[in-house]
C-alpha cells in the first residue's frame, strides 16, 4: 500500500513587528518585548544548520508555538494560521519546547522558604485567596466536593 505524504509547506503569515500590542497579548499571552526576548534567546537553538528554502525563521517558530500553547487549539489549526503544514508544525513544536526547557530555570522560579510569608501576602492582596505561593496561567478554579 502506498502512503501519500504532504510535502512541507511554509508560507510566512506572521509578522511580529506589524501586529498591534493588544493582538499580541490576546493571541500569544505575551507583549512584544517579551516575545522578542524569547526569540533572541531561543534563536541559536532554532536556526536550521543549513539554509533551506522551506526553513522557518526562529521568530515564526516561537510565535506559532506560543499561539498553540495560549489558545489550546489543535496543531492543524495553528499550523494553518502560521502558514505551515501540520507535520512541519509538529516538528517546530518539539524544537521550540526543547529550546524552552533549556531556559526554564530563568523564567520559572519557586520562592525560597524565607520568602513564603511575603509571597503568600502578595497573592492574598491580589485575589483574597489564602496560602497561595504560586500560580499557573493565572486561573483560579474552585474545587467543589461532590454532594452526598
């Protein structure tokens, strides 16, 4: 049985410099300066070792993965919005996440034991939720026990 494979396709559709700041925050959950810093830090890990006509620029790789992570959408949808095929986006996703893991300690910092009272106080001041020492995605979900 012969298996048909979609050839990698890349058509640049994303331009960080021309997007409005509000659109960046809604789509990628980061402002322009933060995205540019991420692109700069990850660029050495995302550059193709050879110049290839279908090579995707590092900033487009980072933006497409941030869009995927921020939206909770499917790879196919984000790939189409970024101008690439789903298999290509899957490879990009793997490369960008691996590159991010190399820098994770710079961005995710857990408080030291002596800082916990201050951190708890700061979180309480923000949302009136006691004993919080960290947040993921800034979302609070109330857990309700089942009715007996």
